[in-house]
């Protein structure tokens, strides 16, 4: 039995070498194709939005409802600040608001009474005006009576004068018997009668004049009362107060109540979204200051992987492409992602363009045989990220798969 291994023929060895070279070339071309059309980078980092939780009121923290690195749901209570001071402030603001409303109500009642007083004063003025008009008519009537009485006196005086003259004419004729005694008696009786009529007319004139004086006095008094009632109406109108100064304070009182309630509500701080608590270094009893951060919340709703790709790869990447994300903490787990955006700017290297300042750029003389491609950040949104797996800032690998 021959134990020697047969020597391959030179042609077989040559063919094997050609096959190996061809396989290596094909593999290289395949790798180049995959790298070019399915870009990947291992310089990526996992990121998420995060905010600093800071209270909007001052006060000691009386209760923490979370612990460091705890996962919280949206609307879950995070911590409480002693609210006694703000509760008292709200009660005081509400009391002042109610006091103002009470003042408005009381003033409204006072204004109603004052307006009623104005109505009474106006009624008195109208009554005084009616009395003035009535007494003015009485004065006119008394003047007419005086005029009539004066005419009666003049008429009675003329008739008495005629009777007296007639008596004096016929009395001397009686002795000569040109007239009879009866004619003389009638003349004497007529003279006496006319004298009495004259006295009555004069008395009636005096009475009419007295009535005129009385009517004039009543008219003057009514005129004074009317003038006084007019003054009272004006005074009562000016005495009516207004609600404008009080109603103008309603906005300020309402604002004070709303501010106090807002501060009271802010004594309890809630999670604005599903998040992870981190950097919690305080405990109950710590004094919280407005705007001073207590801890950080990492938004667990959306996660991204920011990969730095060479500028020569960007032509094969577009928003909307699917991508795979791997993290070093779980290298065997693939997370699906979608390209959100591609960065449009990075800081230029100083050895290429130097400093862009005032004046002309200062360029350094360099001799580079190899040009290094710049890298631009590509944001990939992870679509199936569990809330308890990813961590902000951990290293990742991103592979863009295309549409």
C-alpha cells in the first residue's frame, strides 16, 4: 500500500488560485456595494429629549413620590411642596374678592336710595312748579279784581258827585218854591245813597288790593319753594355715587385669586409625559426654589440614534429610509428605526479653513496626502424602543437599509 499523497497538478493549483482570487474580488465588490448602498457607522449614540424639573413656587418639599431612575407615567405625582402659605394666600384673595362684591352690592343699594331721593326731589319740584303757576294765576285774578274795584270806585264817585251837585242845586230852589220838598228829599236820598255806594266801592277796592298783596306774597313764596326744589334736585343728582371705581377693581381681585390658585396648584408637581427619573439627589425636607432644578426627566416616548456618517455616504441616505440600530449593552437585539433628518452643518476643521474672523482668513500651509471626509450627524428615530431598555448616551451602531 502506497502512503504518499499524490501531488496536485500545476493546472489544478492555478485554477484554485484563480477561484480564490475571483471569490475575494467578488466578496470585496459585494462588501463595497453593501457599504456604499447600505451605509453603516459605529460612531453613534442613543439620545432622547430630557427636561429639568423645577418648581414654580418656593417652599420645603414635604413628600417625594418617586425615586432615582424610576419610570413614571404622564400625570403621575412627582413631589409635593408645603402648600399652607399658598392656601392661606388663596383664602385671603377670595375673601378680598367677596368683600369687594359685598361693597358693590351695598353701594348699589345706596345708589338706588339716592336715585329714589332724586325722584322725590323731582316730584317736589313739579309740585312747587304747579303751585307757582296756580299762585301766578291768583295774582293775575287779584289784579283784575283791583282794576274792577278801581273802576267801581270811579263810577261811584262820579255818581255821588252828580247826586251831591244836584242836591246843592235844588235845595236853594225850595225856599222860592221852584221845587217841591219831595224833590229835595229825593235828591238828598240819592246823594246819601251814592255816598254809601262810594264807600262800599272804596272798601271793595281796599279788599281787592289786600287780596292782590296776599296773592303776590303767596306767589313769591311759591317761587322761592320752586327755586329751592330745583336746587334740591341738582344736589340729589350730584349726591348719587357710581359703581365704576369698585367694578374697576374686579379684574385685579380676580387676577389675585387666579394667581393664588395657580401657585397653590403648582405645589404639586406632576409628570408632563411618560419619562424616566434621573439625577435625583434631594430628599424630603429640602427647600425648593422657583426655577431651580430638582431632578431630570428623560422623555421615554421617543428615542433616537444619532450616527455620524461620512459625507461620501450621505448621497445614499434620505429621510424616511429604514434603519437598524444596535446598542453595545445588547448587541444581539436589533431595533427598527427610520431616518428622520440629516445634518446640514458641522464646524469646519481649523487646519483646513482656519479662523473666520474680522479681516482676511488666516490659512495655515499644510501638505496633506490623505483627505479625511467630514462626518455629518444623521438622526434615526427608533420605532420599537421599549421603555426599560435604552439609555440616553449609550453607544450604538446604525445601519441604513434603504426604503
